[in-house]
């Protein structure tokens, strides 16, 4: 048997369609219900569905009144506040195309994005770094828009462009991933296939408002079914999370593995009486961490695999828990295959994880790089670049990447991008970057470099802080006489972690 999972497609996305209208489809029926609680140690700030919808559609009106038009691209440079999802959905509601970005990005990084996108405007919190742009709509102006009359949803073809997110590819250059309005329709397969999400759930996401994992799993998916989203206020101490989960009766908790790891390092027993289970994504969940969470809380963790190009589409769930070392299985409605050079591999054999081009959650293309998007297709299959093996029952074991992408705190980072920045530092002749294990199941980015002498680490840290987002910054710098290379002289990044281990012994 071949490694293909296909139990039939999901229902087709209706037309006309609007992503924001779908997210807020329960707002009128649940007008007085709490849609969002921003959790602080001194209480919570609550938003009802009526208040949320009013703010979003008022923002849509305001954006149009500035002169922006449907189809215009706007770069989002906003902080970790409720302003982020309101502006994001307000833009989409009226057909404007937002580009959500991490507030950790530096000015040079945003300059590359502005050059790449040519956005009509930048939605800007002045405290967030951003390169110059002639039209910046500041946070004060955005906030004032919420009191304007509600805009009408711009309904249309579900295949049209809705939003853009950036990802780092194997080339090291971040790519602009273009998604259609139908992307939110594709996320419905996650509700049962991963979350087991219900309308009476209170889902707490540990991430920032401006992280796409939080934006989807923590906000839009609960709102789509009429549940309540719980988000800790900016600056919340990670070790305060268990108390907040108890106090606000969270039934589902979502975070990256690093958050679970830190919580468990602080306490061997965590009392969460209302919690049904936890959700985990962003990097591979280790079996040790999974079992530790089970012992500490008496609840399960369900893991999901996805990417910027297609969100999550393989996961474990209460209905279909992972078996053994498997990641989980494709969500109902997905068409997934494990491919070799000539097509689907026999079951049990390693190949590249691939998703069918018909999946409603799959990206439209890479903006300004359609040839690269096409190069990732093998017939009707989109190649993820990750390796896996499919068992007879459809469970998929994740076997790692076929390139050298790093993962730091749940963020995927290209070593080439890090190396490109560090190669410009005086005194460095060659540089390689790799994720290294500093203690069990804890990884950081390390930079390995050659040059006439060992460089001052404080100067290196200051340099990367100015040129790379925090999650991309190396936490260790190792001076070597030469970097490992293959017979063709190509850098062997996978050999680098051994040099880090040797340097610490």
C-alpha cells in the first residue's frame, strides 16, 4: 500500500466569502458573550462579541476613509496588544490585505519587507521598529477608528488574496506567503482533528497577539465557533500562567513546547482543575516533555504539525491520540502523502511529507517568487521539505527536515539568514549557524565562525540585536580554526553541534 491519506475532501468553501465575516459569524447570536479576556494578575479586560465586531468593522470603515482601497497591502508593525487582531481583521473585512509581522523585527529587516511588498501603508505603533515609509497610520488613529459606523463585509471569490505572512526558506531570504480568504475555511478541519474545540470552551494561548500561532489557534478559531479566547497581557511572567489558568477556568491551553518546558522546570505538580487538555505546536514535542506534562497535570498534550504555507494539517487529538513516536495523523478532510522522487512511497518508508494542491488551507503562492512556489510542487502535491513515514493506519512519524532549518522557541529560522548578517561583522571570515542543545530538550541558536582571532562576544551580541529579531539571534558564539565541510567544500551545518559540545566540555 502507498503512503496516501485520502478519506474524501472537506465541504467546499462557499462563495461569495470573506475571512473576517466567517470569523465573526457567531457575533450577532452571541453578542453579550465574552469573546476575549486579556488576563492580568490584577484581573481581566473583557471584550464581548458585540464590542469586538464593532471595533473590527469600525476599523474597516476607518481604513477605507484614509484612502486605502480593497486589494491594497498594508504592513502591520503593531505590538503585542489587542490592537493587532482588531486591525488585522478590520483590514480583511473590507478587502485590504494585511501583512502581520513580529514586533521583534529590526528596522533593517522591515526595510527588506517594504522593498519586497511595496505596501500602500504601514499600520504603526511608534514604539515598534520600522523602516521609513511615506504613509504610516499610527496607533492613535487606528484606535479612534473603532467608534466609526460599521463597514460592510467585502464579499467575493474565496480564492482572492486575503493576507500575507513571512517565512524563511532554505535560501535564507524570507518569502512572502500569500493566502486566500478560504484559508480560514481550511482551519475548520483543525477544530475536531486537533483541538476538540467546543462553543463552551475557554481557550488560553500563551503566545503574543502578533504571533500567527496565537492569531489562528488562540483567537480566530475560538471566535469562529463562538468560544472564549484567553490571552495573558503583555509582560506576564510565564510562571504566573498556571494561576491564571486556574483563576479564569481555562479548559484548553495552547503554547509552544518551550513554554511547557519552562512551566515544568518550576513545578513538578500543576493543579489545573478545569483543563481538558493542552495543545502544542511550533517545534517538535519530545516524548520526555509530553510524559512530564501528563504526570504533572493529569491531562494530555496534543501536538500538531504545519507550516506558514498551510498552517497545521497533521495532529493528534482526543479522538485520535498519537501512537508511539508518531506525530499524529492527517486531519479529516486533508489529502496527505509521503513522497519519493517518483511519487508516493510504500507505507512505512521515509519520504517527504506533502499536501494536495486542493487543500483549502494551502497558500496561493509566494508573492514576487511564483517560480519558487511552483518548484515545490510535484504533480498535484506541495512538498513541505520535511521527512516522515506513514503507517498503515495513517499515523505519521516526523523524521526531521531535509535541509538545515533551525527552530528556536517555536520560530523557524533559516541559518543562511543568520549567517548572512554575521558575515558582515569585521573579523569574521566564515560563519555557520545551527541549533544546539544546551540542556535536555532545550535548544538555542549558536554561531560558529572563523577569523584571525576570537571576537568580543558583547560586541557580537550588540550587533545581532540591532540586525536580527530576538528569536533569530545566536545565544552562543564559537570561534573555530575552520568550519566542517564536505568534499565539495560546502559547509556541513549538521556537524556544527558537535563543535559546540566540544567547546563546553
